[in-house]
C-alpha cells in the first residue's frame, strides 16, 4: 500500500518558539522560560503548582499548525488548551482547541519510578511527550498554551523544550509502517567475583520509516528541509498510525536529529527516502 491517501507523518523543522517573546504564568526559582529554548532535558522550566500558562508573541504574523512539548512530567490525566490571536495584545481570536487530553498515552508515572517524575529523570526515559495539531492558522501574533495537571504527585510541572510551528506532511506517508525503539546506553560489566557493575547511561528514542512514494513536489520540499536542518539541527517528527492507540502515538512522537540518507530515484516521477531520527538525549 502506498502510504494511504492521507499522510500519517508530520514534521516541524522550524521552531518558531525560539523567535518569540516567551513568558510563563509562574516560575519556580531560577528554572525560567529560557530553559524552554535549550536542548538539555535536565534543564526545565518549572511551574509553581500544577498548572501553568505559556504565552508567546511575535512582532510579525506567523503560520502555525502544531504545538509540542517533547519532554515534560505531565501525567495521563493532564490537559492542554491552545489559543491564538492576530495581535500581541487583544485582537481577533484565530484558534481555540478547547481543553484536550495532553498526553493520555504516556507511561512515566511515579509508581513506575518509585517517586514523582521530575526533569532529573528525563534523560533516563522517564519522560512524557505532548503534541496537539490543528488546521493551518495564518496571521498568528500571540499564542497561549494552558497546561493543567492537578493530580501530578511532583506538585509542579517540568517542561524542557517547547516546539511551535508549521508542520509539513508529504502527500503519502510511510508506506510500510515504521520501526521505533528505545536505546539504553547504559554499560554493564562484570567483576572478577561475577557481580554486575552498571554504569547508567542516557536513554533515547529512535524512529525510522520508509517513504517509498514521494511525488516531485514532496521530493523538492524534503530536499529543502534536509539541506536546511542537515543532521545538526533537531526536528520534531510525529507518526500517527492508529488514532485509537494513544500509547503508540506517544511512542512515535520524537524530537531529535535525522541521520543522513540518500534520496533514491528509481525512475519516473516517484522518489524514495528512508527517514531516521535519533531522539535527543542530553
């Protein structure tokens, strides 16, 4: 099957959050909103209490279709709401997603880790991922993101990165599904007495998919994206295979770096490419 009639792949490669004036409704200590611009999982913005509002403003109008938080400590009962306006203050409302589940597919609960999850555990796999997608909205000058997680045992919300932008999708998505895995880089050695010696390392996600049906316009756009981001700039990739399987959608949402791979030209006007992403691990 050639990927289906509707693409199941979304990519945000230009993070407009990094160009915005960004503020938060509350901040705990020195863990400020500047941390939402870094690539360090263990360096979060931390709220005071179990709700927080992030506000982004731009001096020029932006086109948006997705918001994601690729590392946070939200629990399965957390909610999210995204709103947008055409002015930095006041203005006409362009978007309101309403209150929706933030990350019902996540599994990094306090029971799993023995204590509440915070950013200190993000590099070791105790991470929740959040994404919401909406119809392409042009003219956005202000964006508001409301997060609420009253049952969070940590008593606060940690978010390590904010990704906002216009997503790109090829006309057809992955033709044969995808491969995803969790790469634990811990090292296990053995003493002379036979005891295991564990040097705990970071955990990262990996995702790979075959784009076997790229039409000329999609090939040209993917070429442009690849040249822009290379393998040095992180991108957000979301692959939705089953709308009824939130845990699978959670597992196949990845923020990281693409591996270099060739574009195959088998003949005619159809092109192929294998897209592989190594998730961030810092």
